[in-house]
């Protein structure tokens, strides 16, 4: 195998599509958001990319069947022909710095082949605490994108220097060198667990930018399930700390009545 | 030296062989199992693979003679011509992520040259505690393998996502991309020491799948020796903790009689 | 993208220039010094170098616009034609050992193309404590440079072996192999924060060596701002330690009068 | 620069030389031993090898002049024409696993060009405690070397598997693949500091094997200086522990007389 193998299943039917990227990253925000959009639009998978720059392993699905590390390409053609979309999603980024550059350039090569000029990369912004209403931050290749983002309450200007690590950042940097343009949307996330709630916040912006409408129902469900798991974990942690005498027990309802 | 050097000693006499892989990994389960099968079948070594992706070192054998880091290929032709086997065993995997891909593809190239279509990779599944009767887990490239495995009490379906790190996983992933198929058998192991007992559990499944019979005597001996070393280590640990006053001394038999 | 992309904006008008290097390093001393000289001389940017050996990320500027990891080349032609200068500055060095060699050779290739024979690399020497009057250390490719440096109170001879890590060192080593020559000027710095004061000390030597004069005003301002931030941080640290009872509170002025 | 640059100063006048390797490693035992032999025989430097697999840095000598990371080749022709020697010494090994393989193969390529068939690699064996009379261990490519080594009290057979990490090991492993032969001599060393005493023990064996005689005076001096530094450090450590009350003060001579 050379460095990259592209297995193509069919020829995508797209006209001047934009690219939406959602690979694993902090809170898997970008990946969840892109995959949800992909699913809801019933986008079609047209190619898979394998690479020896990916981690040297396979995953095992619940069925016991293995899954290679890979990036998948999907396409969606809008009925009105106004806005076609290519997606790149998957279970991994590269395992080395050079690999990240090679991978990003592969994705751009494939995208350019189908006429992509604009790139939307999606990710999470780790804030180290649980966020109920995650804000969405933006970073752009060209100033012209800023007014539209700010109208949607995306935070673009910031106090100090920031950075976008990995494919979400490199795609934009390398795209601009090639004369393409785009932006990165980042949802606030604790960074402690998969965060569908942050993904939903990002997707609400992205769908407005793309002029598409999708049902958020499944994402809301996933977010609620995640919240339940977090609440459960917090309860267990609290109980453990009570048992260890680190914090005081809260009075039970019965005890409170008695006191009352 | 280019990236890989294959030193071939003879031409293997095989017809549609399967490949059995057992390289070093957790508890060295796969390596012990594959080497035992290799030895008992009196398989013949036909090639050694050297690579600059291996760790930059040599081993020193008890005799004082050095041993290069290498992977060895063996073959075994069944008398009835029903089931020939290629083996890849050795003292190392690659030292880098890309190297693991390169190595796995080298092994597949060599295997395909001799007609391999099905691959059995062997490994350990670390559970962090000593296991007396290790269960065997399976992961497959294609669903069709599952019924036979489940009939042999191999656990295939699982709760969450798992992963197979290294050559045992990559061989399967890359094989499937090439149109080949196979499975990984993983024996439960503590992961604390070489585990011939887990290797025996894996081999009991593999021999049934391959329709071969081998004597497990030497493996049972090795397992007993390993058990004795573990028991000894536990006894020493217990004594140390008694001496340090961390746990109470058990009464000796004499003391027990006295008490009685 | 191959390993390096050079985007050239214009042809530099220089005759036998020297090269001044200031890439990020300890205390960013070299980078601040080179950038200040570049700015004050109104040197012109003529090329940017991109590389997949750089960290796989982009930066986000305060405006929300991304900035690629890159090295920029500037040139300055002296009016009297006595001393032209090329500069290489930027926001990164390479992220791998081999990358550092490749990058240094790229910089030398570009420099040699414009006739560079002498190289000045700038950096910090971490001393682990805050330094009010930073000394400047020098290391040279050829003995002939030593007298001039010592006349300027640069410390050249030292007790034990030292080392110059990264591009500042490699440029000199690789230059000498090519038959070029040069030196590294290192300003003492704590290594805890960006150090414009150390950069100023380095620049005072470099400008004398190059026979150019530049206003240090902005550097002095930056140094004062850095000092204020450090003083502020020390005050906060002191207060925290007082609050925690680790050190005793200093009496306030009022208390002192009362005591008096 | 390609991966390796060989700067050749002159053509070595040798006939069927052996190669002696002494690059930096544990206690710098091999490097000190090889360099001492090189110096005492007045061997001549004939080439320097530079590589982008070396650490990305330069060293600064006491004079303030930089020194590239490099490996140097020396040759010595015996007067009686019985035993010519090539040496490879230097200030570094490679900084990556693949680099170590590339470097070892470079050294072998150069050595084979001048007819080398037998290789002696020198190193330290870290034992984690200060050793007054360091034993010398040996490992060989072929059994035939063992009797001669054992006659010289070199320990060849051992209890378990050992390993030789780095160029000292790889040279032997790769040499054997090429049909060459050799051995590694390892002197016991604490591993805490440069150990000329262990180097002397190794050299006493090597010179007998090579049939050369060299003065050990300078090595003895260096060993004594190292001993003094260690004793000094131990004294300071003892004093610090006394001051901290961790151990009791030894009575001074005066106090002892008084007691007496």
C-alpha cells in the first residue's frame, strides 16, 4: 500500500459543492455534527480513504466485525441545485504531524476534483467545565465571512491568539494557499465526553449558513442521554465523596420533613 | 538496506494455505500460541524478514550469541492436502505507526504470493487480573465467521467498541481491503507476565478451526511453571507486607494446632 | 504539497547580503529581536515558506482570521550599498528532528541564491531566573569572529560544553559544511515569558556588528510592559501565599507608621 | 542535504582492517575507550559523516566555536601489516529508530569499501551502582569467538536474554546479515557519569584481541579524576544529609581523640 488508498464506490453527482469536515476531535463535536447532517440529508457515501498515517489498529464493532481506521466521503445534491455538499467524516485523524498535512492535502485534492471552493470545518473548543448553552466560535480564511457569522452570534473576534489543531485547522490553512476559502465553527464543550449538545449548537449555525433545514430530534435525544449519563456520574461521584466523608450528606426528603 | 530485507532459505511447498500470525503483544499470548503450534507441527522455516522499522537493537541469547530483531516465516503442509499453513512469528513488531502498516503489508504481500486467502491473528486481551480459565474473544472481517466461532464458545458480540492494536489488527483490516478475510482470536490475560495458559485457550480454539490436533503437553508445563512463579511472587509479596505490618501474619500450622 | 512551498511575492534587491535569523525559541528572544530590526529598517517581505514539517495547526489572530504556520523572508538594502540584509522570521520551527534539518537547509538554499555568505542567528539563553541586565553570549563558526565579539563584551569562551538547539544552531553547522560562516548571539533570559529586554541586549550587539542604527523605543516599551506584567504576577503570587499563610503579610504603610 | 554527507579528507591506507566502534552510550564507555585507542595509536582522521538523522543542534566548545553533530572515521596501519584498524567515533548517534538503522548501514557501507570483515563494538553495561573493578561482558555474532573471549575472562554466557541498544547492537546484527562478523565488548558501569575506569577494562580486553599495546596512563588519570569527583559528590551528599538530620554526623578527628 502506498501512503493513501482511495476506494471509490460511485461518482458523486455534485455541482460546485462546499466541503463540510467532521473528523474526531475534542468532544467529537465536529464529527457528531457532520455525521448528523450527513444522515439527515441522506447524503450518499462515494469513497473511503485509508492511510498508513492513521493509527496502527482496527476497531471492533459491537457485532464483532472489525472496522478499519478510515475517512469516508459523502455527497448530497440539493433538489434546487443551489447548494451541493461534500462531506468528509470518519473514525480518525493521522497519527503523526506530517501525516496530518498529507491527509489534509489528500482531502483537498479530492475536494478540488469535484469543484469545491469553500470549506467548513467543524470542531469543539474545550473550556474545561460543563456548558449548558454552548457558544459557537468562528475563525475564517478571509475577512468577508465575518459579518455573516457575527449576525448569527458566532464569536469571531477574540482577546488573544488562538489555534486550531489538526485537520480542521490545516484544511483552512492549506486551502488558502491553494486559493480556496472557508471557516471553522467551534462549539464550546467541556472536553470530558462526547458532546451532542455542542454539536447541535454548531449545526444550528452551519445549517443557516448553508441554507438547509434538518431535524435535530436525534441530536436532542443524544444530548439528553449524554446529560443523563453526566448527571448519573456526578451523583455517583457525590455519593462516593459523601461515603468518604469528603462532603456532607444532603438530608433526604424524609429528614427534611422531620427538620421542618 | 532498504526498508525490508527478506532472506529466503527455501521454497515453501504449500497449496492454498491459511496464515497464522503470532507476534509479540500483551502477555505474548499470540506469540506463544503460534510458536507452539509451529513447533508441534514441525513446520519448516523458509524465510526471515528484517526491517529498519524494527527497534534499533539486537537481543543477546543465553549463549552470548546475538539475535537480530526479525519476523520468521514457517510453512506446514498437511498430509491429506486439506489444510496447509503459513506462520509468521518473531521477536518484534515495528517501532513506529507507519512501520506497523508497512510490516503488515509486507506480511500480506508474502502471504498472497503463496495463495493465502484467510488469516488467523492471535493475541491477548488484557483484563488486569489473574484469570484461571481464560475466555477467548473473537473479531472477524466478515459476518459469516461468527456462527462457527460462537459454536466453540468464542465471545464475538460485545457491549461497546473494542480495538485490536498492532499487526494482529492491521493484518485483518488491510486484508479485507485486498479482498482477503480472517479473524483475530484473543485470550484473556492479566497482562502482567508471559501467559502460556491463555495461549493454550486460544490454541484449543484455533486447532478446532483448522482441523489439526497437537499435543498441549509442553504448553501445560509452561503454564504450570508460570503459575508457580506467580504463586511464588504472591507469597513473597504477602511476606513483605506482613513484615511491614501492612497485613497480619497467617498463623502457622503449629500455632493453629496450639490454638485448637 | 511537497515538503516545502515557497510563495515568492517579489525579487529582493540585494547585493552580498548577510542573513539574520529570528525564529521562535526560548523567551522568543531571537524572534523579537529580528522582527524589531526588520520593522525599524522597514525591510520588505519577499517570500513565505510553508512546510509539512511545521506543527499541524493554524493560529487564530485577534481578528478571527487564521494564520498559517510559516517562515517569512524579508530583505533590506542599505542606501550606501555597504550592508544588505536578508531576514528569516516566523511563527514556528519544524516539529520533528529531520524537519529541522530540512528547514535549515531550505533557508540556506534560499539565502545562498541571493549571495549570503555570513549568517547571524539570534536566540535566548535560559538561566531560570529573572535577569535585569541580560548578558549576551556568542558562538561562532570560525575563530576570526571572536575578537570583535569580545570587544563588544559578548561572552564567547565558556567553562564547559554548551549547545544551540534548533534552527539557530543548525544554520551555523550546515553553513560551515557549505563553506559559509556566521555566529549565534544569545541573550540571557529567564525562559518564563517573552523577553523583549533580552532581545534589546542582543540587538544592541547585532546593530553594532552590522553597522546599522535603529530606534529601540518600541522594544523598551515592550520590555517595560513585560516588566509590569511580571511585577503584577509576582504581587499576585505573594498575595496568594500570604492568604494561604505560607508567608507573612508585609505591614501596610499605615501599619508601619503606627509601629513607628 | 540528502540524508548523509560524507566529507572525506584523505584516502585511508589500510589492508583488511577491522572496525572499532565507539559512539556515545551508557557511561560513554565505548566512546572513551575507542577515542583513547585512536589517540594513543595516533590514528589519522580520514572522513566525517553528517546526517539529518542526528539531533537538530550544534555543540559549543569551550573556545566558543561550534561543533556539528557528527561521526568521524580514523584509520591506523600497523607497521608489520598484520592488523590495520578503522575507527568510527563521534559525538552522537541518530535521534530516531530508523535513523539508527540508516546510520549503522552507512558505517557498514564505508567499512566494507575498505575491506572490513570483522567489527568490534564497544559499550557500557549499566548496573546502577558504582563498580570498582568492572567486569567485561561480550556478545558475538558467531560461536567461534567465544573461547578466545572466555580465556580473557570476558563473560559471554548469561542467565536470561539481554539486549544491545543502538549502533553497537545494530552494527553486529546488520553485519551478520551481510556476511560479516564481530562482537560487542561491554564494561560494567554505574551509568551515572562518564566512566573512564570501565573504558579501561574494555580496552584491556580489546588490545589483547587486536594484538596492540597502548599506554593506559591518560585513561588512568581520567579514571582517578572521575573517582575524585564522585568521592567529592558523595561527601557533599553526606554533609547535606547530616545537616538535614537524616544521618548522624561522623565525629571529627579532634572529637575522636577527645573521646579516646
